[in-house]
């Protein structure tokens, strides 16, 4: 194997050369493997729920177990998979390359972030098997139940706290990197839009995560000391907990989606052979989404007892935050118009993203409207909404990025036909699984329930079958990628004809990324 | 800097290191901000009770701790200007004094807490629960906020012990003192947070 970052001699022997690496590319792969493993576990938990819900009536898991399953599904998917998600894996690997840098600003803090992530995840997993058993509060840990339940909340929550610290440090690292380590000639207006999205995401990671950190600490303090901040018997207010929780957790969803949108903005110009339409608008919209996203958290609490005035303001701001997302979708479509389009797997997943995210986003407006929210709050309509935007959006975006940058990261090409098959199977399974949930949700089926009324039987059956088709699609996708890792044909430096800097070095890149520090003289999407 | 081969030249991004530290400090401000939010909301609802409860606080302890921390910020700053002027021993001395001040602060806090606890005022105590809601919240906030602040004082002191060692080893020098400077920034933040805690808990009577 020729010299690449895989073969670099480390001062640590064997696997420790990876576990203690300070190379952003190796760290990106460490995150990729760990986050995808957690994704797999989360998928299994999801399949378990769908199996129980295949028909009304209790089948093979108890109500208590079901509560633990949906809690873990949420905690694992959100905190262990999709929030680190694209930034920690693809961001770590690709962003410094796109800047023309040799590494991130603080390589040792980078690997520390990964260790904090792994230790946090290990602690949270330990909570499954110790004390009162796995948490059963939902991933939202609402007071008072999270204080009163005998399950192992403190350990799980502390694990999430450490993962939050990991995320905060990564945000700090990426922001400093993008400010300080751009190659000569790489002005802000020449940054690839993927890097712009990592930049905007970094600000959210930095400023929002500490709020969940203190909120989680307060849960632990409450469980051990009974201080009473959220206990009405002691003068506290449980709604204040909800405010503090969502002040982070809403911006967190923009941590999930912005990098995926960045991937899309990078892929479309390459596969349409056309420069991006409205570069400045897309860059600015990333910042706008990050900013306005801090102002809308109350839309998770419309039925919790806030004043009408507060609810009207939050609803208005929620509508506002949809505007910059719309700007992106229009610009992407305009980029493809009259382009020379090649529908390879990266573009196919990108098109899937645009379609599924749009459905999710539009239903978000239904949720954000006060009158309809009363009807669908706490139902499967909400579950469908966020799976369309997070899974159909962020995860499909991640799959698009995985295929797009697969040659760069692994030096091999994936098999194109299998990738396309995986997409179509996934797409069919996804829509069967989640569109049914819009239907039952609108008809009133509550979420987080281990059973339901018989009149909801048919859509639930369709949904469960959809989950199996989806699982098959995931299997094909990852079988393809893993098989191609070993047997795929060797990839050239620039298989897609991309114009961003990562394609100007070998596949995979050498240890210090570029033989010579690149000089940048033009923008990232100069085609015609 | 001279123990590296020419292949391992260290390039020090002074601006980058400073930028990273300031970004981290913003996160600390937000962390404490969550607790200040709780304080603001509950004091707004229970202003009379907060005023009453504050009378239980010892102004002497609070003021002494304020003077201690402010002076420790001074000695920290002096340690940085000392190393900038290549006065290594002076810098180390100032760092030692800073750590001593930190220890004094923590001892003070311990005595103060012990005093309250012996009087039956601690989270979930029968005496406390018999009081009005506002007072329960006030003391809850007092323990949690000064407690988390105290943990940061401890961490800061430990880090200064680390920079002390680095200064002794000649790894913090007049050419490369960013680690000391960033530690100083952290220390000043801890000081500033106390500057807000002091009036909010001790001076509202």
C-alpha cells in the first residue's frame, strides 16, 4: 500500500496509533465507526418497537421495557449518532482538507473529544445494566418523572453530559480552525459550502451545548439533593426545566441538519457540472438558521401552559426559521436547472434528501401553527415529522456524503449499482415506515405508548413492514460500502471532477494532507 | 523550543490559541448563565423572600472571599507579566501565591457552608422545607451556584499548579507563555463570576 495517512508510523504501537492519534483523518474515521455502530444499535431498538406495534395488544415486551426501548432509541440516535454525526466524522476528515490545512487548530483536544464521547457513551451503556435499569423517561428527561423514577437516570445523564462536553470542544476546535488555518488565497467567500455549514454548526455546538450541560447536572443534583428548582412543593417550576432543556435541544436539531445541507451544497455543483446558484445566499442562510434557531424553542411547549403571547411569538419565529431553509432548496434546484446532470449515488441520495426534507419541513409548519399543534402534539404526527427531517434529511445527507467522499477517505470506489439499489429500497421502506405515522398521528394515535386502539391497526402494520424494507436497504448500503472497502477498485485522486481542495490530493490523502500548501486563486465551484 | 528536530518545528499560533480559549470561556458563561437564569426567574417571583433569606448570609465571609479572589486575579496577572519579562522565579512565586489564595477561598467557603449546615440549612433539610418557597429556592441556588463555582476554583487552582510545573521546567517562557495567559483568562472568568455571585447573594438584604 502506498504511503497515505493509513501507513504513517505513530509513536504508539498497533491500534494505539489510532486510539491516541492526533491526525484529524484518523479521528474522523474513529468517529465514523463509533457513531455508525451506535446507529446500528438504535436501528435495532427501532425495529423492536415496530415489532411490538405491528398490531394492537401486548405482544412480546412489557410496558416498562417499551418505555426503556423508546428512551434508549432516542438517547442513542440523538446524542450518540446524529449530533456528533456529520461534523465529527465527515467534518473532521474533510473540512481541514477543504481549507488546505494540515490539521485542525487543536489536534490533541480533537482526540480528547473522541475519548470524552466514548467514555460518555460507555457510562450511558453501563446505566442499562446497573442500578434500577435503563432510563424510561424518554430522551427528554422531563421533570418530575426523571427525578422520581427508580431507573438509572443519573449515570445515563452524566454520560450524555460528557458527550456534550465532547461536542462543545469540537465546536471550539472547528471554529478556530476555520478562522485561523485557511490556505493562502482561501478567503471566506471561497470557502466550500460544506465548510461554511461546519462553521455555522460550530457556533451552535459552542453556545447551545453548555445549557444542556447545566440542565443535565441539575437533574443529577435534584435526584441526589432534592434542591427543588423544578419542584412546585419547594417553590420550583417544572416548566422552567422544559425551557432550559429545549433552549439547547432545539438548536441541536440545526447541528444535525446544517452539515447535511452543506454536503448537499457541495455535491450538486459537481454532479450538475455547474457553479452553485446563490453562493452568498446559501452561506448566509446557514448563519441565519443557526441564529434564528436559538429563538424558537418554545414550539416544543405549546401545550405546556405558556401564555398566548409567548406562543404567538414562538410560532411566528418558527415560521421565520423556515425561510432560510427554503432559500437553500430553491438555490439547489436552480443550480441543477440546465446543468449537465449525472445521477450517481451521491446525487441520488441528495435528491432523496431534498424530497424527504421538504416533506418534513412542510409538516413542521403544521406543527408550528398553534391551532393545529393542539391537535397533533404528542402524537405520531410529530414522530413522522422529525424522522422525515432528521432521517430523511440529515441521515440521507450523511449517506450522500459517505458515498461522495468514500473514494477520498478509503482510496476505493464503492459499487454503483448496489448503491443505487440500496437507495431505492431505503426510499420505499422509509416512506412506508414514516408516512403511515403521519396518518395515524393525525387520527390521534399518541406517541410513546406501548399499545394502541385497534382502529389504528392497518397503518401500523404497513409501518412495521416498511421498517423491515428500510432495514434491508440499510443492510445493502453498508454491505456495499464495507465490501468495497476491501474489494473496490482503486480510486483516483478526483473521481468526480470536483473543484474543492480535498480533490487536489491523493485518495487517500498523505499524513499531512498536501505535499505543498495549496494556493487558492478561485472559488470552490468553478465549472462553467 | 530547542528540543525539536528541524522536521518537528513547532509553529505556535498565538492568535488561534487565544481565540480557542475565548470561545471556551463563552461556553462557561453559558453554563453559569443557565443558573443565573434560574436565579432571575425565582427572584422575580419571590423578591421579598430572597431579601429576607440574604440576611442569613455573613457579609464578612462574602467580602473577605471577594477580596481574596480579586487579589488572586492580580497575582495571576503579575505572574504573566513577570514571565513576559523573563523573570521566571517571580512568575512562579506569583503563581504559588495565587494557588494559596484559591485555597483560602475554598477554606472560607467550607467554613461558611459548615456554618449553614450546622444551623440546619441545607437542601432538603426539615428546617429548610419548613420555610417559605422563596427561601428554599434562595438557599438551593446558593449551594448549587457557589458549589459549581467552587468546583471551578478547585479546577483552576489545579491547572495553575500545572502551569507552575511547566514554568519551572522552562516550557513556559517569555517566547511562549500562551498556556499561562490562557490559564489567567480562565482564572479571571472565575473571579468575574464570583463578582456577580457576591452582590446577588450577599448584598440584597
